[in-house]
């Protein structure tokens, strides 16, 4: 059974070394441990000053936009499972934060941004590269607003079949055709089942 | 007609009647009205009926039934012997009714013990004449026979063993006798009776046949039929079969190869059974036998751990490996060495390319083996650590070093577990390497780049473990470990990625458990250096203070931590440190007493803590009332007093109360001061037992508080505290019997408060009083009347009233049993039962302006109720709750949020209730997802509810909305808030998933 796998023993990245929102947002105010000691309750005198309401109004006052960034795209796809290992693409290093790029609209009149994701297969001969690429593409098309164009490619020099796979993933018709294939759909769905 | 004729007539039609007939014959026999010889003679024409076998069988059945009804001593020894001969004689010539014969024999045995000769004759007769058992088609017949044999083996151990010893031919026929049995009821007995020969007889010569006879059934794949009346499960059979497999060391040459062969099965259940059986064998067979197979077993079991297919299989394999080590430990050194040599060799090989799945698995293997005993642990340490350290020192790769440390941590963890269970430690081997380990880990923590989180965490964990492994580190080494971790806690000011302070604090607390003196002598002074008496402008001692307070969770250093905090607070106070700093110190003190582990006496916190820590604070408050501390500091003082005073007995509380009653009374009278002091008085009164306080004083305080509340300006900050105080006094101190009179005397009778056009202050006070009463539950009629008065306001007043209903059930840590309040167990149900039906009825007839009032009040009540309370009334609540979602004012956001929470629970637990409202629910939820009119929390909650719909509602009910929902959710994917987008993705995935089901159906 193990022999079937293209790479039976891949390197695994420790979860605490994976990029996370916490790391990239160091300024967020951390609640102190003492804050819980004197909790505030909705007031009898002025029910509208209840903590929920006040935190709501606080958030509405700073209802400023949190833009979709590379980390958010990473969080969407890093939890996809690898089709051969019970591990996430993030922990296998198949998707990396540095290999995700959001390109703004090319002209001021266009609303269309592009998300470019480069995939690094665990071995250069990994035969499941196309399936992984397809899974990432499907996930992003479903999870990002339509103003994003999703461009999934194999990172240069990491796969022997990169050109062919890139051609497949870039071709709308072929992606659509692939998603008509029941067994392929099942594989992709199993991969995506671990996504939160 | 004779009894036998009647019996034969009835037996096929009416079993019970036939039984009665047999019972009657039995009682006549017993009463000597019928002679045994006559009974037998009467059977003659039937039992020897040449033409019809079934009549012969039924006649034996009659005899068996009669015997079964006979009481002890009804037959003489001679009669029993004769009957026995008669029955056995029949079997030799005629196999009809053999099951009944077996039953008859069981009954006979019950009437009197057999001698050796009889036992052997019975056994021989059956084995010789009825072999093989499977020739009898009826399960019941076979069942009776195996029961008889089970009886013989169970009660006449010697006799049956002699049978086997005397005749070499006996055993083969005995083994093959049961061949081919398939019925689970029979198998249960056969597996059980075979245990006797397997464990007690010398079966060396027949071991393989005996083993195969049971192993043929492995693995058990039996599935009990639905409503199986016998209640035999596959697990029952598995357990008995496993006991057979593990019964005799002579089975090992057949058992291990076949079990390991089946370990390659593709069925996970088979593998589970194999691992269970292997464990049973390891425990059951002799250590000498295990020794022969230990390496073979290792070679097979390791794959389950190195390449985990299912986690539970890995866990069971590890357990098996540990059991082998434990079994071999008992004997001489040789076998254990022979077993561990290949294990250690392979693990060392895996370490070379750490970190990999294999190196991680090696850590688990070594942990499992080491935890089996000090002897094995010792060998693991001697075998692994030299390689581990040379690899560690020979590599510059941090990732590799991390992988190696993780394996080391696994081994040390085993020592900690051993230390907890086995007092006689043998730790020399680990001690020898501990110095190197500590050095490496300290170096990692001090010099490695801070961004290498996993490496530093592994080192931190390792240090904490080494310190905790009893006796492994020298005092100097523990000291260095403690210093290093303390330094991280105190001086690393990293934010975001690379911050490991939380883990460091945890590690330091763990260390404090093992080496309290080291932490007390080295860490605490270092902390104190970082905490100034008066902080300089720029420095922020907050994080240090938080870390320091957390150390109080370890009991052994609690007193030192608390004392240092108190001294620091006193110096800060006397040197006029900023209020914020003083308040932080008090908060730290409060934290230690709330979450730390102060010493207890008779189950309550020591009284001395109150006198030493709280009493001086109260004195300060009393004396400083002129120049007023700010009320947020006073609240913390109040809370410290509360937490230390409330568990104390009446005696101490009375002393405290009488000591303070004077100055408090005068302070409460002074309006400006009272408002400021309110947070302190609230918590102080909350701590008191009701019997301690003087009734007149309470009325005085209540009146003063009421005065304050009624005259408060809307802007005044302490008003809320004063209202909580009113609820507290009403609930705890005032006699329910004189409640109304007392309220009138204090000018806060609710009817009076609400008469005319009540002021907002009056309404607030009314709600506070009603809250205290409702929770108390002792003044039923009064509370009901007042609540109704509040409900009546909904039709005439503005939204302010409606919004206040949420406060009635809002949790308040003041009104708790710990604070000696009266908390009725049913107050939530009571409020629900009175308020909710009234509101759902009133809302139907309400006009457009007052309608929202009811929705708001209803949500306010429902929001704090447990789901079980509202469950029964849900059908009538769905309609108003759906309309609640249509509210649009920005002040209604929390109302909508609470309605959504209820829909979430309903969808989760009772989705059928909302099924008929699917259309309007889906539409409204979608409307709630639109920003910016809805707050982010409402949008997120609405998406969570919507995500439940496709899973919880019937497919055909939701499929029509799929297209619409998926389309509208595209907008949510672009929501301004990240948290909402996350929910939108989940929700959309759930709805997109509906499609797949569709394809599968086709």
C-alpha cells in the first residue's frame, strides 16, 4: 500500500511554524488575563450600554474594511487535505504563504483582481499534482467573491509535468469537464472535507 | 390415558400444557403415587417405537422433563444409576432424542453427584457415539449436549483429565467433536469449555489441532440479528475466542504466525482483533515463549506505528510493544536485550533523518517501551541518547535538532510517568545525559532565532519535563533551567509570531510544582526586580505582573507570591504610585485569590488571609474616604474583600460587620461619597451572610441606595452598581414576609414607582427590585404582580422599557449562592411561564407602534434562558421570533442576535419545528446577512444559522432555495469583515454540497 504513494515520507512542517493571522497582525490588542476578573454586564440603568451592544457599536464605528489578503487566501487553502497523506497542504508545504499573490485590477476601470497561487508538489514526479491543483482551484472559486480571477499554477522547476498541468488548470473548459467526472469530484470533495 | 400419552398428544401443539403434564408426573413420583419402574414401563411402546423416530425422541423428552421437575433426593442412588444406564444404553443404539437424553442426564446430575466412572462413561458415550456434533441439525439438540459436556468439564476436572491421560485417542476425537459448529449460543459455551483442556490438561501433542479448532473462527464476523433475544454480541464471542487463543504457551508456534499473517488484512476490524489477541497472548504465554517471538512481533507491529493507517491501531500496537517489554523485564537480562536491540537500532536509524513521520513514530515507540518499567527505560536511554546527542551536535539544521529534541522529550516523559507510579526510581542512565540535555535546551532557548517557534517550544517543554522528572537534575541544573525560563517570561517582549511567553509561564508553573524552592529563591526575586514601587513613565509592568500572578496557581509558592504582591502594593501606595499601577497590583492580588490555590482549612480558604490581606484594605478605604480613591480601584478592593470574606463563618463575619458598620453608615448617607463608594459596598454586602446583618441597618442602607438611584442623573457612572445593590439587598437581607412593607418604607414599592408617568430612574429601580424578588422566589404573589405591572407597560411605553426586560435574567455574579443569596431553582421557568405566553398573545393584537416592544422584550427574556426551558413552547415562538428578524433600528441589533441564537439551537435540535417556515426563515436569514444595516456579529450569526439549514432540514425542503442562496452568498464572500467572510465560506460550502447528494441519488 505504501509503495503506491509517490512520496511515502514527506517532510512535515510543525503547526506552530505555519503562518497564521496572529503572526501577521502583531498590533492587535490582546485582552489581559485580569480583564475577566471584573466582568461587565448589561446595565440595569441603561440596557443599551450592554457589553455586546457597546462592542457592536465599537465594531460598527470601525466598520472599516478588512481587505482580503494573502493570509486569508492561505487560510482558505492550507487546510485542504493531501490526496495521499492524511495531512494538510499547508503542513506539507504544498501551499506556502509566500507563493500566494494578489494582483490588483490592471486598469482603474476594471474591478477584477487576480489571485495567483503557486503549488509546490512534494516530489517532482508527483502524479497527483493535477488533482491538488484542481482542489485548490475549486476551493478558491467557491470561496472568493467573483471579482477575483483564480490562477493556480505549479511552481516553476518543482514538477516535471508542470507545463501540461498548468495548461489544464488554466483552461476553463477542461476544469469544468474535470468536475463532471464523478470519481474526480469525489477525490476533490474528500480533499476539501477537512476545510473549515 | 397415561401421562406419556397425554404428553405426546400435547407436546407439538402446546408446550406449556406438555410441561404441566410432566410436572404432574414428577410430583406423583415424588409422592410415591407413581413408581419409577411403572413410569419407565409406560414409556416402553413409544420409546421403542420402531417406525417413528420422532415419537422415540419425544418420549425421551418426556423423561427429561419429568426428571427436571424432580426435587433433590426424590430418587435413590440406585434409581439414578439405573436411569443413567438406561439413557446411555439408549444412545449407543439409537440417536433419536439425543438432545433430550443430554437434558435428562443434566437433570440427573442435578439430583446427585456422579462418581468418576459415571462421568467418564457419560463423556465416552457421547464422544464415541454422537461424533461429530454437527450431524444433529437442530441447534437445541446440540445446545443440550454442549451444556452437558460443559457441566462435566466444569465440575469433574480430575475425572475428565484422567480420561485424556489414559487414552491417546480421546483428545483428537474430543477436538474434532465440535468441528463445524456455527451457532453463536453453542460457540459461547464451546469456547468456554475448551478453556479447561487448554489450560489444565497436557495438550502438547495436540496443541496444533486444538488451536486450529478455535482459530478457524478468527476473525469473528458475526453480526447479531435485529432484536436478538439471546443478546450475544460479536464482542462476547471475540472475548471468549481471544481467551482461548491466549490460553496455552504451546499455541505460540501456530498463533503468532497466523495472527501476524492476518495483521496484513485490509480490514481494519480484523487488524483490531489481531492486536487485541496479540496483547492477550503476550500476557497469557510464558515469558520464555514470548522471548522466542519478540523480534518477529516487533518486525510486524512497527509498521502500524511507522505508517499509521488508523490512530487506534497505532495505539494498540504501541501497547503491545510495551507489554512485551514488561513481560520480558521480569526474567533475565538476555531476552529483554534481544528484544530491544533491533528496536533501538531501527529507531536510531530513523533519528538520522529527523524530523520525519518515522522519527516522530520512533519517539512514540521509545516512550511506550520506556514507560513499561525502569529496566527497559534504562536500556532505551543507554541505546538512544548517545546517537541522539551525536546527531544533535553534528547537525546545524534547527529543524533536525527540533525533531531530535521531540524524541528526547518522549523518553523523558516516560520517566515522569514512571516516577508517578513506581517509587523506586532507577535514573542513573538518564542522569548521566541530563546535563547535556539541559545545556542543549538552554542554548536553544537563549540563542536560537526567536522565529523558530517549534524548536524553542520543544526545548521549553523539554526543560520543564527534565525538572519534573524526579531526581534527574542536580540542584544546579534545575536552577539554570528555572533561570532560563524566568528570563524568557521577564525579558522577551515579542509580539505576534515568536512569542512563547504563555508557554514559558506554564512551564515555570510546572517547574514550581517540582522544585518550589528553586522558583521561590530564584524566579520570584527576579520578578520583583522587574516590578518597581513606582513605575517610570515609559515602562509597562503589566505583562510581568500578569505572569507573576499566574504563578500563584502552584500551591507551594502561593503564599510567597501573595505576600510579595501585598508588600509591593503597600510600597506603591505609600510612595504615591499612579492609580492605574496600584489597581493593577490589586487586580493581581485578586487574581491569585480567585484562580490561584490558597491554603484551605476545613475546605474553605484560610481565615487568616482575610485578616492579613483584606482587612487592611478595608481600613484604608474607611480612613481615606476623605480624599477618595477612584471607584474602579474601590471595586477591586471590594472584590478582594468579597472573595476572602464570603466563605468565612458567622463569627468572623459578625466581628467584621460590627467593626465596619459605623463608618459605612455615615459614608452611605453622604450622597456624593456614596456613589463613589458603591462598588466597594456592593461587593462587601454581597459577601455577608444574611444573619450577620442588622435588619434596621439594612433598611437604612436600602433607603439610601434607593435615594441614590432615584436621583441619579442618566450620566452618572455608578448608577448601575447602585441598582445591583438594591437587587442584592432585596434578595438576600429582607424578610420575604414583610417584603411589601419594607419596600414601601424605603419608597421603592413597585406599584408606586410605576404609577403615573414613571421616570426612567423609577423604572430602573422597579426592574432592580423585581429582579431581586424573582430570583429569590419566596414572594410568589408579589413578584407575579410586579412582573405583570412591568409587562403592562409594554403597550404604552417606548422601547426603553422593552429593552430593560433583558436585564431581568442577565447573569449577575453578585446574585449567587456563593454570596449567600436566595436563588430559586425554578426562577427562569417561572419568569418564562408568566412573561412569554402573555407576550406571544399580546403581540397578535398589538398595534404597529407597540409591536416591536414585544419582540424586543421577548428576545430579552429568551436570550438568557436555557434551551430546555423554551423547547416545549417553540412552536408558538417561531412566528414572533421570525418577525423579530425584521427589526431594523440600529439599537435592535442585540435583539436580532439573540433571536438568531435561538434559531441556531432550534435548527440544531428540533429542526422539524421550523421546517414549515423554511421559506420565510431562509429569506430573513439572507436579509440579515446584508451589511452595513446589520452588525458584523448579526451577519455572522445569520450565516451560521443558514449553514445549518441544508444539513438539518429535509433535502427536498431546501433544494429549491439552493440557487438563490448560493447566488446571494457571493455578496457575503466580499463582506467587509473577515470573520463574516469565514462564515460565508462555510455556509456557501454547505449549500453547494446539496448538489452532490443530488448526483448520488441519480
